C-alpha cells in the first residue's frame, strides 16, 4: 500500500529534507525559539532563512513580511515531520508569532498588521500576554486592571501576574477593563502596550525550575494611545478568546510532542539500567509504547482540527464545536508532554534526579526542566480542570 502523499508533496519533502541536512550545523537545536528565546543561538538569522524559503511564516501574507503561500494541510504536516526528524528548531515561536499574529490577522487594523506582524515573525519583537491577575485566573473575565480615558489616551492602573517572558519582552498584548458600567465580559478591551512605557514595573517570579519564567507586572498611571485597542472597545473578551484558541494549540503542538518523543526514544536506546538498555526493560518499553500511541493520536487530532479550520467547519461528524477540540488538544498535549519527561527521568535511573549543574546531567538537564515546567503548563493557559469542565 502506498502511503506517500503523492509526487508533488514528496518532491517538497525531498527539497525540505535536503535544505535541513545542508543547514543542520547552523540551525538552532529543537526547542530553541519558544517564548523568550527568539534571540538565542542565531535564531533570528535562522528564522530569516526559513521565511525566505517558505519554511516559516509560510501562510503569512507577503505584505506583512511572510512567505505568502496558500494554506495546504499536507505541506504543514510535512514541515512538522521533517523538522522533528532533523531535530532542529522550526523557527521563532511563542506568544508573539503563534498567538498574537493570527489574532491580528483576524481582528487587527491594517496599521496594526503593518506595524507588528513583520517584526514579530522575524523574532525582532518579543511579546508577553497580560491576561491573568491575582483574582482573575480561571475566572479571566474578572480582570480588574483598568484604563481610564484621558483625551486620546488611556491611563492604565492595576496588576498582572504569571506573565511569561515579561522581563524579556518589548510589547504586551493585554486584557484591560476600559468600559465602566458594562457587564463583566462586555467591559474589556484588548490593548497593545509597549513594555518600556513609564509606570510599568516587572518583578520576576521564581519557579520550581530554579528560573524566573513568570513575572508580576504592575501598572501605575501607564499612558497608551486609544489606537492601541485591537478591534473595538469592549470586544476584548471575544478577541482574547481568539488568542486563547491559538495558545492552546501552541502549548500542545503535535510537532513538539513528536520531537520530544523522538528524543525520548534515543535516550532510552543509550541509557542503561542494570547492564541493559532502558528500552529493553519491559516495564519501561510498555510505557513508551503507550506514549507513542498517544503522540500519534494527538497528531491526527491536530490534523482533523487543521482540516476543519481550512474548511471553516466544526470538527467531528456530529458537529462538535471547534473550541472543544482545542480544549482536548491543550488538556491531553500538556499532560502528555509531562509524562514523556517523566519516563525520560525514570529511564535515567538515579541520574534522573540530578539537576542544575551536576557534571552527570544528560542533555544539560533539559528533561528535568521539561518535567517541572510542563507541570506548570497543565495549569497555565486554562487548568486541566477548566478544560474538562468546558
């Protein structure tokens, strides 16, 4: 049985594979490019090269700095497969390219698209997400950070928390209460806020990883123009949910899961326990097989969602709402990422407990970091309980 995608697609695969093989030495490793890593390991230069060849920002219109190709499901699948196979970064990712850019394409003004999409997809502008507050996490519509009108400007006062990469970012897209007297959901607006604006204070929050990926952000009489609103005033809840849809897909990318699983298989082939390879241990191998089945299921669930998004149809023969499919992606993907890291740690035996500077670390402690950080992702972007309840 021929399982190839056909001559046209396999020709694209061959060209892409040749490109990746030829540039593997200059390419950042897989995992570089998410969140605040857009200036690490030559990623900006790598991203520029990928866009030129149509391997990144592929369907972003040319007038906004992208490659300008038409959406094609199979080409997207081939890109994911080949970058995972090569073990190299697929380019700049994170909150700006993966969450804000598609939101701007759907809701932004022409001026906002022209100003922000190009620098964002090139990795020149890093963004953070100003949603959560001390009393507005799972109940996101309870946002209390307020913006008062002052002429053509807003003056913002309040606080955000769990703001990933705020300490590295030049810009924030945030959910701010701008309409006093409106309903809880109807009084919010979606604003683009420069992080160097006077009155913004960023305080890092340490996590169990030993690093400070998250932050508190305080606003004291922060002045931004009303033209910073994406869409219309009071439409912030709708626009924020567009971003959340893309966030859920980003946090549980099937391509990232495939890459992590491939790294796990290689680890289990090289690590030994009691004189034999970890992959030859029947208990560990059974766990590996179960994880592989779930990774494959996640991939085909993502393909179904991609097909439905292009056809503008809800996924599922029974008309399941598209939002529910996204909740499944986020719920299962984040838990799966955590479990892949857990098996890697168990496969390393006593070395799996080491972290932060030991000379016996494998992969510079990446598995231990993923284990702890992915536990946080089960909470971030909407907790597992919220995904199930929705």
